[in-house]
C-alpha cells in the first residue's frame, strides 16, 4: 500500500518542488521522473503476475458520498503504469535541447500530469478514476496552449471542450451506476456486480464509450487530434500520443467491458465497424499528408483503431495484443515524434518534400529512425509485430472480413511510413538538409533507449505477455460469465 | 440574536467613528465586530434556539450566516485604498454594508414571514444606496435607480404573495404554514397557490434568476466593483438561503405543484445566463451573466428535495462566493492599473504577476467546475441530487450548459497565460494577498476534502 501511494504521489511532490526551482527545473524534474521509474521497476519486480490486485490502498476519503481512495495494481494496470513511468523520463530527457520559457512551470505540469495518469491507471473507485481523468487533462491543456505553435489557442480550446464534453457524460454514467449500486459507493467490484438490464447497459455503454472514443480517438470522434498533435510542443504531442490516449484504451478494458458486457455485446459490432473505418480512413489520409508530423498523427489513429477493434473482439488474443500494443505504440510514437522534433529543430520544417538525403549527413539518426519506423510498421523482430499479430488474430477470430481490411491497411501503413522515411532520409540532399548535424548527447541517449526497447521487446516479449496474461484472462472470464447470465 | 445585535452595534460605532473622522479606525473596528459575530455563530451551533417566534438560529441559519459574515469580512479587507480614492465619506460605505449584512442574517434565519420582509428590506435599501454611492457617476446613478425600481417592484410581488398565504393559512409562521399544508393535503385553499407563485417570482427577482434577471447586468456593471462583489456573492447567498428556507421548508409539501414553474425558471436561467455570458467582451459583465447561470445551478437543488438539498446549496454557495471574490479582487487590481475591465486588459497578466494570475485561474476553474476545486464538488452534488430521481434530461441539459461555461471562463485564462499583452505589473496590497490566499486555500481544500462541510446542516 505504501509503495503505491508513494508511486502515485511522488510525481505530485516532484511537481510542487519543480515549480519553485526556476532554471534548475530540468534537472529536478528528471530526478523525480527517474526516481518514479526506479520505484515502478521495483514494484514490477515484486509484482506477482496472477489475476489478483496488489499493493492495494483503500483509505476513506469523502465518506458521506461513498467515495474512497481505493487504488491497486493488477497485470493490466502494471503495464500502463510501466509505460507511463518509462515514457515520462524519456519525454523529459527529449526536451533537454529545448529552452522553453518558464521551464519550472513546464516541467511541473508534466509531473502533475503524470500523477493524474497514475491515478487513472490504478484507480479502483470510479470517482477517483474521474478525478485522475480530469487531473491529467488540465496540465496537458496548459502545456499545449502555452508552449504550442501557431493557432494554438483555438485548437486547444477545441481539444479541451471535446474531451471534457466526453468526460462530463461519463460522469453522468458514473453517477447513474452509483445510484444503482445498493451499497451507494463507487467501488469497482461493486460496479462489476451490478445487474443492469439491456436498456441501462446500452445507455451506460454510450456514456463511457464516447468519453473513451474521444480520448483515443476513434473515428468519428477524432477531429481534434491531428490539429492538436501538430500545434502542440513536441513533449506535449508525446504525452498525448504516448500516454494519454492509453487512458481511453485502459478505460475500455477496465470500466466498459466488465461493467456493461451486454451493452458491449449489443454495440460492440458498431464499435468495431467504427474502428475499422477509422483504420482505413486514417491510413488513406496519412497517404496524402505533406507534413510528417501530421502523417504520424494520422497513423496513430489507424493504430489505435486496430487496438480498439482487438478489444471489442472480446477474446484473449485481441486483448493481449491490445496490452502489448499499448506499450509498443507508446514507445514507437514517442520515438517518431522525437526524430521529427530533431529534424524540425535543425531545419525548421517537417514538410516531407522539402527534406531528403539526411542519412548522408546523419548516419546515426538514419539507423535509429529506421528501427523506429520498422517497429511502427510491425516488422517481425520488433515490438510492433507482437502486438499487431495478436490483434489481427483476435480480430480474425471475430470476423475474417474485418481482419482482412485491417490487415490490408497495415500494409498501407508500411507503404506510407517507409515512403516517408525514404523521402526524408534517403535520396538527394538539398541545400537545406546538407547542413544537418548528427544526433548527440541526450538525443542519442533517448533514441538509443527507445531502439533497445523496440528490439528487446520484439525479440523477447514473453515477460510482458506473462505480466498481463492472468489479469486479462480473469477479466474475460468475468465478462463471459456475466454474458451467460 | 447576538449576531444581529453585534453587527448593528458595529455599524453604529463605525458611523460615529466616521463622524469624528477616525478613518484609520474603521477597518479594525469592523473586523473586530465581524469576528465577534462569527464567534457568536459558532457558540450558537447546534443550539437551535427560537427567538420570540420570529427567528430560528438552527444550523442552516448559522452556517449561512457564517458564510455571509466571512464573505463580507473578505470584501472589507479588499476596501484598502478602494473607497479612499472614490469618496470622502467612507464611513457610510462601511455602515451600509454592515446594515445590509444585518438584514441578511435575518433573511437566513427567519421563522416568520414578516421577518423575511423586514430583513429583505433592510438589505435592499442599503444596497440601493450603495449601488448609487458614486454620486457623480452616471452609470452608478443608473444602477441605483434601476435596482431600486426593480427591487420595489419585486417586493410588491413578495408582499402580495405573503398576504395571500396569510389569507389561506391565517399565519406568518413557517411551521404553522407547513402544518396547515400537511393537515389539509387535499383541501389547500385556492388562494394559497397564487401566493406561492408570487413569492417565487419576488424571490427570483432578488436572486436574479431568469426571466426576472434583466436588472442584474446593468446594476452589476454600473455599481462600484466592490459593491458588485458584495451583491453577487454574499447577497446572492443570503437570497438563496431565504428561498430555500421557504420552499424546502414551509412549502415542501406542495413540491409537486411548484416544481413545474421552478424547472422552467431553472432551464431559462441556465440557458440565458450561459449563452449571454458567452458573448460578453467585458469581464465584469461576463461575471454578472455567469452569476445568473450560477443562480440556475443553485436552484437545481430544489428540483429534487432531499435531506441533502440544503447542504448542497451551502457547498455550492460557499464555492461560488470564494471563487467570485477572487475574480472580483483581481478585476479591481487590473482595473486600477489599466483603467479597463475588458478581457484584453488581462492579456499577458501571467507573465509579470504569476501568483495573482494563478489565483484567478483557480477561481475560474472552480466556477467552471473542474475537479479538485470546490466548484466541482458543488456541481457534482447538484447533479447527484437531481440524478437521484433520474431526471437525466435535466442533468444532461445542465451539463451542456456547463460546457458553454468552459468557453467563457477560459477566455480570461487564455488572455492571462497565452496572449501577449501590456505586461502590466500589478501592485498587490498585503490585504489583497491575504484575501486571495485565503480564498484559494478554501477553494482547493473544499475541492480535495469536502467532507468538512458536507454534513454541517
């Protein structure tokens, strides 16, 4: 219990201290982020990979309203907690070359967001989950709107109102479940045990699904995403794409499936269809993008679409694939955005046609970028492969056609990603790219860490699969049992 | 009883201090007086005493009295240098505010409808003068006249309502009225119903609920900012308490009857307040309209009467009062420097004055209802209460309105942090710092650990 509380609140303490450190903020925030990572690794090592919830903290909070500070870690949570605390130090390190004005606020907000994310990923009380959900949103809104690029105010307002609209209806759903619960509390297990009729399940499904679909985003709730990703500062984009969208996926698995399985059964087909449409649509648009950052943003929609299709397929492979792919996608997309940020910081452009031949002047960048791209297009031997393979298998078990369409688009994905790589890194150098200097210092460190992760997880994913297996199985059993009733 | 006496005596002492030009003694005297009154509210806690059949200091009354007194205290702390620059006769300001407060204490603790009327008038007459206290300012004169005409008009409604109810029940006493309703559930006198509606209209005027809200924006904008602060926070809270005491208490058995017009008022208030606030270019006017929409959220608690209704209003009113005090305090500071209260004058405020801007940000987040602030807990309790009877559509409507609210509350956040501007450096007097700090702490603490206030009443 103490470990978990320390894990959740260490970033918060870090945020408060960082806020008062002025120019030292970079170093101080790194110390806290690395300390969180160390603590997470320690917790992961003492974690027993069965279906149980461990390190549980269950403290009274607002007793009159049935709200408790109830958090714990099972296999599914462990994976996303690992992802969060792994990526935050990487993201902070990746900002070392930047000189953001008012750094103390910048890094404090990142750590504050980390705390919100950890609350979301460990909460076992719906109210706590909601608090974390919003506590993660506010800092990222400020990060994107203060340090973002052109037209950031309008774009981020859209992003903010979109997400908060979704979450307010989720709050309504949560209140409804609370009222249905005879014990009048927000406990996750009590919500699992509720007996709702098909009608109620349908409504609750939509109340939750829209909130999660906006966050991920699933077609047609994605319209905020490309603009926001493009206008945000790179670290903001990384936080959004690497970690924040996993809040939506995690929410689907933890809160949607087990609470309203009949709702999922009724509407899951539609969700899969939307996901598949999203994959095709985003891939087609990614093809035509001239800006590399936008291209990656759209490819991210396609990847997330596949993950959500895998989850709604409601089988072990799909779910396990989603778990692995959450981690892989987080690592890869952060790597991609970092490479594009390196290019942008030197050449002041991310337009694909203005670039070319960077590999000649920056061979090291060329290699790491290639590895990250290969990981993204799911080449066997990289981390992306395991996840996508399992996801496709899951979708295949659900429907051959869905798998066929989704599979085709993965090939598309390979085409546009590799074409982007080719146009940026290979070919003739032009007057702009000839001045390019290779990566060094923290850039090297970050990209090497990412590449090592991509290859190691690709070659030996077993510990990862083992970590989540029991929990996923338990969750599916729970869902199937409720469906049989 | 002690509370009203203390406040009234303080008011007279202040008036005498003004007579002898002891301007330096005014603030300390007032603060001591108010703290004493606050002390009496704590002493009377759980006492539930009835005073001459006219007033009842139950916990409801005491809790709202405490909120009103603390709010007034904070507003007095904001007076530093404020009145001095505007007028020579500053003792009048102090006295009038204190008399208004005495009226409000009656409004939150009446047991007899005559006391409601007396309290309301003591408060209103003081406010009419306060609104127009800048004699040479045209807007201030207009505000005062408008407020007076509208106020007199609404008092007419209220009195007529009281008369009809007296005609039906033969009593002004709240308990007797309730007993009458309980005793004759099927045979309530037909003149009772118009009485209820007229009283609802009269009180809706006072709290500025739509469609009886037309006076609010002009009066709030025309009055001196500090008086506007007072009117939109403390006065509003007291008005609500009076509303609640009547409708959740005496008229509760007739809930099925008056809930229909109430829902209409709530929906109109939410919609008109929010949508009009959206189009304001002036921060002060935006706050005026947003105060209308908050009246809508507060009335929400009456749609479903439960044992928590009263406490919910207390939480919401507290959250709203402290957030508004922050907003107006910063507005006064900005206006002193830039001479304008448009959104543009907030541009770039965060760069030179991060702490002031941070306080205002927290206040806006609280007014918008973002988690971890008191405003969220307030809204949450309101929604929870109405969801309790599964009025899902109403809650959905309120949620859509809350979304609109985000737009205009974030306008000022956007201006402060994301826009480049005049780089004004505010001079923040120590008393302002105290008020801002105290209000921010209350807002955050109630947002994180609301348990301290949840079971007060």
